[in-house]
C-alpha cells in the first residue's frame, strides 16, 4: 500500500508539472516524455490524454493560429498527445531490449531515443492534422500553411531539448529514489536487466546457532 501511494503521489506531481509547463514553449512535452521512461504504458497514455486536455484549456487564452485551430477541432489537441505517450513508451521499451550495455552512454540512449521519438510524433501528428483538417484557418492574417515552417522549426527545437534533458533528468531521479519505492520505477530507473524480476525477495533470516550445531552423538552409537 505504501509503494502504491508513493507511485500515485509521483504521478500526481508529473501531472501538476504538465499544468505548469503546458503554456511554456519548447518544454511543455517534458512531463509526458518523462512519464514514458519512468512509468508503464497505461500511465503514459493517461499522461498524454491529460496533456491534450491541458493544451486545449490553454487554447482558450488564444494568441496563436494553433490555439484557434484547437478550439475549432479539439480532437487535434488531444488524440495526437495520446499517441505521443504510446510512441515514446514503445520506443523506450524496444530500445532497452536492443541496447543492453554497461556503458553509461549506451544506457542513456533509450531515454534520449524515447524523448526524440515522442517529440517527433507530436510535431508530425499535430502539424499533419492541422494541414489536413484546418487548412483554411486564418489568424491575424496568418494562414495555416504559412505557419507550418515556424511550427516545424519549433518542433525541431523541442526535439533537441527533450533528447538532451530527459536522460539526465531520469538519472537524477534514479539517484534520488531508493530501490523498490515506486511500482514500475525499478525496471526503468534502476537499470534492471530484461528478464530479471522486479520483486525484491524477502530477507532470509540467519540461521541460529542451535540450528547449525550438530546434534551430540547418543551413547551406544
């Protein structure tokens, strides 16, 4: 129960950071991408859904052609972000199976690849849906097609930041957390090799002296 409570608390902190960073350019994806490399697929999808809802909520304040398009077609703000959680988590799991090494650089690659894949998935899916379904949107004289180059440049910057930040961030969490505190954290954060059980076996009580000493020989034997 204690471990489950800690897991819920950590995930709640991640969601809170999603709200805080949701309005900031270039870093709004970091909580979702961090979830993908520290939690399971269900939490990754849930974090993607939550981020999509937060993005839609911030769109009410306006300020860009993307915000206007999100209000006109809310599914573009939500569905791609769920896919981001799926893609980032899937790439992370696959990369950890393929890249097994004791070298620190190699161990960090799954985190960087996951972050890059998630960021790329966000840019590709969102921009594609905006161009396909909201091509006629105009905001303050800017057309959707005219805004695509800027969105692609922003997406490239987001990818570089995500790939650079997520690995050291995950390493910092690894140092801060004790083994086995949070469910699903050990296999990702503690670099447990594939196939090894995440459960910590109970301590075996030491044998007592009485149990280890041989019984005295009986008379007549």
